[in-house]
C-alpha cells in the first residue's frame, strides 16, 4: 500500500454495508474479518474509485474482464469509476484495494 493519501472504503454487499477508513497503517485482518462477515464468497462486489481525470485507465487495468462505469466530476478534474466484479475471497478484494492505492490521487469509496 502506498504511503500517500489514505482512502475511505464503503462497501455494500447483498446483506450489509460496511465503512472503513483505510490509511497506510490499516488493519488488514480487521477489514478481512468485516468482509467475510458481510456475506458468503463468491460474491458480487462493487468497487468505487475517484481518480484524477486520465487515471481511469489505470483503474480499468485492475479489472480487465469487468465493465467499468465512468462519471466525470462537474469540474472535469476527476472521474468516478464503478466496477461490479465477482470476488472469490476477502483476500482478493483486499489485494485489489491495495493495488488501486498505488494509483496516484486515488480515493476508494
């Protein structure tokens, strides 16, 4: 995970909503426990990221087999990305969030 800006994670599964503030020193074990208690795997999981305009392709590279919905901000400086992906485990979700945190300026919701 990068030492840069932390990110806020808010996820909704079929059964529960969970919000976590994730910093460079976030507790992976605690987040994993919350993910695992939110439903059974495999599960359809929704990722949301806000990135500076032009960085959306970097998010897309993390999800090459999934459709990505893009919505530019009103000022055009940022792009909101939404991806729904079938996830096999909490570790798979965590790994993708950690990979996304390497994208400069990313905010995970």
